[in-house]
C-alpha cells in the first residue's frame, strides 16, 4: 500500500467531519482520520460520493489479509478491528450528510469484520494453574529458615488463596 499519495477531492467532506469529530479526544480523531486516509489511498482518491459497496468490501478484504503472516505489511488483529470500526463510524456519519444521499445506506456494514476479529477472539489461552494439592505442596516445600523466607511463603499462600484462582 502506498502511503505517500495525497488526494484532496475529499478534503471539504473531511473538514465537515472534523467539526463533527470535535466531540472526541484528539488522539481518537487522529486515529480515525488516519484510517479514513488509508481507505482514501486504497481507493486512489476516489470521491466519497462515488464510493460503492465493492470498494468497502475490497478494503475489508485487504485488511483481513494484512493479518496473515505472509502479508507484506502485517497488522495486528486489534489494528485491523480499529481501522474497520473507524471507517464504519465515518460512513455512518457520511450517508446522512447532504450530497451523499446517493450512497448505499448499507455501506457502513461492509466494513464489519468476521467473528474471528471480535475482542473475544483475542482472549489469551488459559495459563496452567496449580490445583489445591499442588499449591499446598509448593508452599510446604518453601524454606522457612529466615524471616524473609517465611514472609515469602505467606505471600504465596495468601496470593493463591485470595487472588490467583482461576474462578475468582
């Protein structure tokens, strides 16, 4: 993907969107604008009022493929999720603007990613956790010859009982 391209056919629209976006934090606005510009570059500066569902679908597919290990410009699932979300939000705003009524109303939905990209899909696998017998055996094996060793043993016992259980 080329990142040096500059297109200005959509600048008036983006200026209006920036007024609307003033309700968000500046970092959020920057992230959303970067996603919009990335989409604009992907579409080679095509005016927003000419964007079709095929453009959104093609971009979504390119985002999905950018997660694959063999992709030249690999992105994390989180980055792809955010980019798609930003574009969906922008086009939800855009389809309601004067001069853009001709856009397909379902256009924002074409940025929705498959369930594989949901936040739940990002959950880390469970780490092994000692059961009660293993924890008791571990604490019993800890040294008790110094005050610090007894403190460490107590901390491990308390941590296991109070905080490190998988069901707490």
